[in-house]
C-alpha cells in the first residue's frame, strides 16, 4: 500500500491511497471540479518493515475557480 500526502490547495493535509507509488501527477475530484497535484521528491518508506510507502504531492491548479466560502452554513440558509 502507498499513501499520497497532499500539500497546498483545498485538500491540504489529506492522505489518499496511492495505487502506484511511481505516479507523478494526480487529478482528484473536488466538489464540482477537479484539482491537480504533482509529486515532488522520491517516495519514502520503501523498505519491507518501515510502514506504507509515502509520496508528497503539491497543489498545481484547479479546473475551475475554487471558492471555499460557497458551501458555508450561512450560504445554505
């Protein structure tokens, strides 16, 4: 099992399963759009007994503008 650790953008701090630790780019659904993250650095914990392999991915862009305030409780009233 491998884990993608996301940095920046709307999914900052999230951990996602990573099917292929050699993957260099992830396109992830977010609300009604998609966000793009690119891997930086080499995967960590690639040995037998050191836990799941981790790769760091950094936010690059979103398909549409992201407004973090468009889904607040105040807007749903």
